[in-house]
């Protein structure tokens, strides 16, 4: 049996699909990943499709090993994830995104049988894949949880404390002069961080649904680290406002800080 393989088309299609998947993963998880690193990761994913042709042994084993290797390299380059546990968790999420994307593409081909030839071409993958990416991005961002739990590490000088936090998409506070996003923490947390000696602060006006307009005192922190299951983001010179009201009661592992999502962008 004779097969004719078009290497250039295989690479372009594989690269395009992996690029859409990495962009979709970055958007859904809210991770940091520069466009250059995302493109480099997609290149690794695109080249990974050729690995089984240069490996010996069982065809299924070759495919599994090459897929695992190229996926690990792709995620490492795209997002800088090095720990095996975090890499595994991110790989699981990439698998789910892949099933969603590829399943949507197959559904599109079944719904449009007259366009199957076009959808199977390079132009079809680029065009229809791009449209599918935009649709999935909208859907997934609406369906994902509005709040993301995380560990928050606050640092000021030699003092450092760790609290339970949550990325709150409803937080749109900004410092009026600089326009920087403002996160909110319980007053006791900031008291411990500043060792009961608050520095000069800024007045942060706010308005919440069902409450009157008011203000909080915001303080500039040297460093805030937001640590999730798969990544850690370091933010410097961050404004954090103090609230006298408990955010989630006084339980042992209760949430002590609400992170402004704009701070992570």
C-alpha cells in the first residue's frame, strides 16, 4: 500500500490547531503566557506530529510517547511550567480543551457535509478553527467559575504572610490617581503585615450593589504572589484596601483577601 504525505500541510494544520488550543487554555485559566512563547509552544506541538515516523516499535506506543513528549515540551515553553505535578494538571486541562475543540470541529463537519472538503483543507482549519476558537472562548469564559480560589503571599520589607484568597471578577476597584487595580484584604491581615503601624495610604472610593457609596483606605504593598494549582504570579507595587468586615467569617481556612483580576493581567 502506498501513502503520499504532504509534510508542509501536516505541519501547518498541526501548528494551527495547537496554537488555538494554547490560546484557549491561556484564556480559560487566566494564565500568563507571552504571545512569542505561545507561538514557540505551538511550533513544538506542530513538529510533534512527525515524531512517530522517526521512532521504532509498536505504532500505538510510538504515538503515545511522542504525544506525551511534545505536549510536555509545548506546555513548558508556552507557560514556563517546570514542576511535574503542575505540568500534569495543566496537561489534563489541555486534554479537556482538545476534546472540546476537536469535538466541535467534527460536529461542524457533520453539520456541513457539503463543506467537508473545504473544512479538511489548510484554509478550512485556519478559518473554521479560528471561528470555533472565538466561540469556545466566549462560552468557556462565561461558564467557568466567577471566582478562583488561591493562596496569597503578601510581602512588605522583611515581613511575609500567607492567606487564603479568591480572584473576584466583580472587583473593579482602582486607585483614583494612578488608575492601578486595587485588591481587598481584611484589616487584621494588613495589621499583621505592617506590624500595627499602617503607612500613609490612599482613599479608595467604592460602590457595591445594595449598599451606599463609601471608601476604603488602600496601601501600597511591595509584593503580592498569587499561587494557584498550576502557576504563581508575582505582582509588585500593588494597592490593597483594608476592610473592617470579615470577607468570609472567622473560620480557620476562610477567605481573607479578594484579588482584583486586573492585577493579574
